[in-house]
């Protein structure tokens, strides 16, 4: 029986395929649809390789940081 992560990755890859098909049928949307497909494919890989991992966005964690810097 597949895990939740495996099912999620398959759904993401299927969605990527949908975006690619839409882009092929609509040249004016192709660039955006290809970008969407690429993101969905990358996230599918992340879900498979590290299902409980956290996405690194480069932003400070919620609640701010404790670095001591900032306005006084």
C-alpha cells in the first residue's frame, strides 16, 4: 500500500503533466505552464525524498529571530 507521501508525489507529477499539456495546447501560456510543471515536479521529489522536511525559503522564521539586531 502506498504511503501518503507517495500518493502526494504522484498527484503532483500528474498535475505537472496537466500543466505541460495545457502549455502545449496554448502557446501564449506555455512559459507559465512549463514553470508550474517544473515547480510541481520539484516538490514531488522533495515529498518523496524528505516527506517531513521543511521548505527553505530564505525568510526569517515566524516570530522573528533572536539575533539581537534590529531597531532600538
